[in-house]
C-alpha cells in the first residue's frame, strides 16, 4: 500500500525517466490542487496560476505570491500573457494594446515561464511586435519592490551586472482602472543614492527626465511602463536598446568607453533593426557630440550597417543597426566635446 502522494510521485518519475532529460516537463496545476507541490524535483515548470476567467490579474497575483519558487525549484507558469485583439480562449476575451503590453512585460521582467495560448496567425502586426519584444528570457536578478504592501506588487526591479556595467530596468504595472502614482527612494528600489540616473521608457520610445535620490512616475489604468535606468558616468552610456524590454540585458555585451568612443557587441536578429539609445551627452554643461558610427570591418563586409539618427532629445543620441542575418555585431560610436 502506498499513499496517493507516493503513487503520484512514482507516476511522475516514470514519465520523467521515459521522456528523457532533454524534454522540458511542465506540470499543472498547484493553484487548483495544492498536492501538485509534491512534484518538486520532477518537473521543469509548474502552472501556479488558474485560468484567467476574464480577469487578467489572476495569473500575476499567483505568480507574484510564489515568485520565490521561480528558477529555484522550477519555472513558474503563471499563465497571464494575453495579446489577442479578438476572439477568446482560456476564459479571456480580447485585450487592449496597453493590457497586452502589461501582461507580457510582467512575465518578461519577472523572468517566469512565458506560455501563450493565443492563435498566432490571427494576431495583427502590432501584437506580434509585442511578443517579439517580450518573449526572450533574461538571466538577471529580479525582485518586487513593494511585495509586502499590496496583493499585486506594482514595482519590480531587474538588475544585471554580469557584463562589467550595471543595467537596471524598473517595471511599473497597474491593474487598476484608475491611474496610479509611484514614488520610491532610490535606496528602496535598490539603486544607489547620491547618483544621477538617466532613464528611457521602452513602450513610449522616449527618454524620461533624469532623477536623483527619488524615483517618481505615473502609470495609466490597465497599463505598464518599462523604464531602463543608468547612472551618469560623466560620458555617454548606452541606456536602452529596442530589441527587448530588458533593453540591453539579453543583447548587449562588452560595453566600453575608451578614447572618446563608446563600443559594444550587440546580438541582432535578422531583418530586425536595433536602435541604440545613448545618454550622458550633456556632462555638467560640457556636451559630447557624436561624430561617427561604425561597425567592425568583418560586420561591414557581411552587409551590416549602422547610422546615427538626427538628434531630437537634449543630452541623448540614437543610432540604428541593420543586419540581414542573425549575428553578433561589434559597433563603435565616436564623440567629440
């Protein structure tokens, strides 16, 4: 005689052994049957959220409460990502563009298992674009800033220091039907006090005002803001890229400032132009001026191009890289004072 839990684990072990180590094994669903917790060690991911049933908040609620399991005992599958503009599925009807960005950005930044049930051939181009900018997984550190203050935290910080420079992204998520205001000290968010930070709003596609010691923002109803921040270093720095909401964490390595030149390696996707957003051109009133953008000779021979865009924002410059193939590109932007 064995207990039902022992029988359950024995069955999972048999499935796991039969499937093999190279199969991603996803379990379902502790939200509806807490005995599924006993699957720890036998599955790669676990559904931690119930069917949305018309409320896009429920997956995020469960995924937030159980985020500490994610990447430790398994990958959480909260099942909140919805981008459909029409139709229905799993209890959820069409969502607005803001809601589509809200659900997918939360999964992307929190680093949980990205599972989508939308019928891809029916999605309009603008919804496919959202998926392109959110589905890649990052391996950076992440935490909810206001975890103990509300059922669903509205502020998350993603931090990546693996490449020799520190990149931070602040995710602001509003599931309410009214605009909200966010106000945190840098220390509370997890940023260093006493530093000036440049900031770029990913979905808005534009910079926001530099801040120091305190971060303030508003978020429209049922919407999100994904803001990359970078400490001022007295010279131009790469704050954001257009490839993914983590804005450099999944696509940029080897960023360096040397001899009045900023350089890095960007991992590009074929036929997906990547925009570089660079701040710090106004250093204490001494402005840096971009004079040339180039890629390595090998990249140039492969047909990769880079161009500086006309300046439209004080203290910022932009460049865009084009590649017909998926590849890693070494680029350099030179400046003069």
